[in-house]
């Protein structure tokens, strides 16, 4: 994480690492905090979403503490199939470190999840969170429904108004329509801060509250 700094090259589908057909985490263990399956499909009426906000070790903890039914870490937004963590760190996959969040909207709403997302990192820094630099640390939202996609854009715009008033920068968060593929990271990265309570946890913040879209 913070100790891995690479010069990030420009990567395309043609120049990206090819990856592999076999998942790097073929048999995920249950969530070490919640006890749920980290690859479980959402129950009826429940949802999943995918969020990239820098180092996924600390990011995942934010969402299991927020009330998610299950969480997991992995990679999205690039070209390499079933990448390893070390491959992603080279910048040659195009992926960003991402948290999978499965949630019950009756317990925690998608807007509340997005509020935590924007308040828990600095969405104005391109390919960087604190000392972590590279495209694998870029800010991104991967919606799984059209409603999530529209809500994400509304919350982004509301938060940009807050940042503008405070004289802060422009949000560079990518917002993706449904269809992106999530690849699970290796087991030792799942629930990392539960397994390593004193582990690395880097998250820059703007320090400004994010409104919730209604």
C-alpha cells in the first residue's frame, strides 16, 4: 500500500498485462468481522455497489462499520483479467483498488454510503491519496443500477458546491455506469485492518461534510 510507489505508465487494452482465467481468490473465506460471505449476491431488495477511494485496506473498514451486510476488496476499471495485487501496483492493469459493498437500503441508504465515500478521502486529487500515488489509487464509483448512477452524479454535484464555496478543488471522481467487472484481491487483503489492527490506513480528507441527496 503506502510503501509501494511506482511510476504510473499510460496503459491501454493493448499494452495492459494479460492476466489469467483463474481467479486469484477462487474460494473466498467468510468476512472476518461480519461472518457473511464476501462473494454473496444481494438478497431481494438489497443492493451492491463498488467504490474506489485510495488504499482499500482502510476503505473497506469504513463500510463494514457503516452497516454493510458484507464487504470485500478487489480491483475494477482496468483491462487485466483476474489481476494480482502486485500486478495492479505496476500501473499496467488500468485497475483501481475497489471495495465491494452489499447493503440493505432499509439499514443504510445508498446516499449515506456515498456521503461516507466522499467524506473519507479527497476526491479532488488525481491518482493520489496522501502519499499513495498511482492510477490504482484513483477515485471512482462503479454503479450497479441506473438509479445508483444518477444518485452518484447528484451527490458529486452537491459536494462540488460545498467544495466551491470553501475554495477547494474540482472533484475528479470517475462515475461509471453499470457493467464493470470486479476482481477479488488475495485473501490476505480481505478485511486487512481486522487481521492487522495496527496496519497501514491512509486516507486524505477535505474535512468538509458531504450533503445527502434527497
